[in-house]
C-alpha cells in the first residue's frame, strides 16, 4: 500500500500545473488614499488624508498569503484642510518633520481570513518610530481595467493606531490618542 501511495503521489505531482507566482502591481497614485480621523475634545471628529503616494504589491491571486505590500510617502504630504493645523502637526509639538521624513509600511505576513479578506501584519515607521500594525484588508475587485485595458486590483483596509506609540501623543486624552485609519488603493500590473 505504501508503494501504491508513493506512485499515486508521484503521478499527481507530474500532472499538477506549476503554481503561479506573485506578480508586481504598482499603486495608482491618483486613486489611492489614506484617511485618518481622531476625536477633538469630544466636540468633533477631525480628518486628514495622505494621497498621491507610491507603493508596490507583489500580488499572488492564487495564494494571497504569499503576497506582500510596501508603501512610502513623505509625512509633509499630509492634507488637513486647514493650513494652520498642518503647520501645527509639522511643528515640534507633533512631527517636527523635515522635508524628507518618510512614512513607510512593509508587510511581514498575510493571513487569509475569508474569500476576499485578509489580515496584513507589517512594520509601520512613523515619526522615526517603527511598530508592528495589523490591517484588516478587503480585496474589492480584480480584473482588466475597462479604460486602461490591463490587469488592475482594488483593496481597502482599516486599522487603529495609538499616537503615543509613535511619540505623537501630545494633548491626549483631550485629543484622542486613538486614530482611526481607512485605506483605499488601486494598483495596476507593472509592465
């Protein structure tokens, strides 16, 4: 019986097609945003955004757990809707950010949690501090872009960060330490 099993396995390996490998996708900067929100004194929710950033996804559609993602952008590309707030965020009270200070995220693992969902673990570097974070991610759609005529993918994700973890906890708890983050990105297959 052992010999029969070995023969059957050998036959299966010979007839099984090669597994697909991850393909490189690059972010569509015009349709990728990171939106964040925080509570201000209990009176309101304030919002900010990063947009127009670069990134790369090594996307293995057949085996999503083998995929990876990297993103980087200057902290000074933050949009707040009010110049005085932006200036305060860039001051020593918060970032004290130089022109070239970057925010980066590099995935370290992906756990598939459903047909179109996954938990992406990675290292976030913010304010020169690197901490692990977990993104609850959704594959929105994958297929040929109707206008570009090439493979395209859309993803969304959420997470909650603590400002204090990144030495940005000034004025807490009046300004909430928790920051809700929503991510929406599109990526095109690289040529």
